[in-house]
């Protein structure tokens, strides 16, 4: 809830420690699959589990929220801890729900009061929900770290946690920023951030595709044409799917899952467009404004994939597209998120037609504003595109 921390990389002040930790974290994410074929295979495997869960809910009203959350957290958990969760894991479901509720409090007035009025922190107010959830996440992370310390084999890191612990043990790292508390916050930050944003985007995507069946159908026809007899789509296939790729980017644009990005701060007094901005002033990138700028988009205020297509029907990405933020704090997991969104979306659409359970139903695009913007829970009706196995 505090706006600044001394650990992690999400809100740590810019400096040598931040650069060192971000650089090392990015290296580990890449080492353990981000942007590589090995990660693509893991996402496709997870997509197959998600498809199976969807198959079990054919022809009945179905809320995809819980299962999408599990699929997404399994990807980042594989990188961080080398493990995935079953879809009926009650602990995980409860924890994810509490994280989401806590983030709504954090982004609301009680979060602001917590930061500005320390005297309120001990009172039984809504922010206590956030603190209780944070403790549960901390317990989970600490347990994982302890298990890794007890089972790791020097020189054979299995995942992010192992590799970081191994780095800590190097003599030259003694007294540096590499310590256990730093690792715990890095793991927590990446687990929560890597789940909330991608999961919310997928949920928005399903909502928009149900609300615009003609767009969903056009995506499926393009996917079906490109897929042919292949078992599943690969990430490289996005180059052959300009319309579907445009739809995925348009979902990101209109949903604005993280409308203000992460906090930035100038390292010295600056003047910009006639405004004086003192050193250490908290500054946010207004992503939502960029995504609705009438000078940058053909259809700024409507859901229209043409915003990412040129006159020849080729995919183009305008500079105003900032779904992963901008500057030094651009999303560290951007490449992973892009791969997840494409592979989950296309392989779900290849297998299912999504529609409203009640044909008279109208979509609710009002976002629930938390740290991320997510849609209200909704139910869909699934129909197999091909014979259900």
C-alpha cells in the first residue's frame, strides 16, 4: 500500500540498487523461458489444461474467472517456483480472490488515507483487509523460499528462486542488495503483477468477443485458415493472423487494465511544457489518456480492431499504444504477457464459440477499479467448434 519501498523493483526509487535488481530479474526471467520456445511449450500445455476445464462446462452458463486466474498464475509460478497448481486448489482460489479484493481497497480512498494518515493504520478499517492478505502472501512466499533453500542443488538452479538464492551465496554479494528480504518481495511482486494484469486482460477479451460475435467469428475463420491440421497455434503464427493480432491489441487498448502504470519520479528538478516538476515528485503515465487520444486513433472511443490495421489489412501498432507502460519502468514481463495473451486467446477461440447464456443479455463494460481494471464477473455459454473429446 505505501507508494515507495526499499525493496523490489515495482516501486523502489530509481538508483543503482533498482537497476541492479531489475537487470538481474530480467536476466532470470529470460533464463527460465521468457520469450523462448521452452516457455511457449509450457503455455501451450497450460492452455490444453484450460481447454479441458472449459470442455467440462460445455452447454451450461460458465464463469471463466477462476480458471483463467489459475492458468495465468501457473505460468509465472513455473518460472518463479518451478511448480503449477491444480484447477481445484482451494488455497490458490481463496488467495487470488483476496489479492483482488485487497487491490481494490489499495487503489481506493482507504489506500490513500493509509498513506497520508498513519494514525489510522491501527484502526479496524477496510485497509486491514489488504494487510491480512499481504501477510498470507508473505507466508506463502516465505514457505517457498525455505523449501528452495532446503532442496536446491548448487550449480543446478531449477527456477528464479533457486538462481537468486545461489547469487546471494556468492562472496562478492555479501553486504549487497542481494538478500532474502529482497528476494521475497521480488517473488511477491512478480507473482501478483504477473497474474492480475494478464488475467484481467483475458477476462476483458472474452467479454468483448461475446459482446461482438461478428469479430469473434472473423477471428475464428482467420485462425482456422492458418491452423489447418496443426494441433495448436504457435507464437510465430501471429504474423499470419493480422486481424486476430489486431483484436488482441484492441482489447488491451480499450480495457486499459493498468490505466496509470507504475509511479515514476524525476531525479532532479525539471521543467516540462512550462510546468515545474520538483525532484522526487510522484509522476504517473496516463495510459488511458494515450489510448483514447483522438489525434492518435482512427476510432478512439469504440472497440474496433481497425485501430491496429492499415488499409491493406496488415497489422500496425501506433506509438500511442502503451499497454505495458513506458520509460525505464516498462513492464518487465512484457514478452511473457504477449505470448500468454496470444496463445491463450487463439487456442481457446480455435476450440470454442463463446456466447451469452441469455440472448437478451447486454454486456457490462463498467470496470472494477483496483490496482488493475477488471470486468464484473460474467457467465458465457460455450459451444465446441469441433467434436468435443
